[in-house]
């Protein structure tokens, strides 16, 4: 049962809001490609933070510097949201 839920979660996250959303149905998810869907690697979700440097600095350099600028954080988060299609 966990495998089925895992595939549903993966494909829902990947396909929601795209042309592929119409394929979020049992015959597609649990058909011949079920094992490949279950075994595929899905990168972790993007971590947004109140500190805009976290999103830019941490993936490249580890711990982000402690800089606090709420307006810049809002602008960066809005840009990321727009780039992701408002999801």
C-alpha cells in the first residue's frame, strides 16, 4: 500500500498544474510504468526561508550567512513563486 501512495504523491507533485495532470488516474499510475515511477528519484522540495540568502547561498556553500532583510526575502520568494507558476 505504501508503494501506491508513494507513486500517487510523486506524480501528483510532478504533474499537478501541467498537461500531464490528465494522466493522474489508476490506469496510468499503476500500469506498466508503475515500477519506474516508484523507483525514480525525486529531488526534495525547494526550501524557502525568511532569509533570502538561504535559498541562494546554502546549496553552494553550506550554512548561509545571517543576514536579515525581510523586503528582499519577499521579493526573492515572489520571484521563485512566479518562476514555479504560482504553485
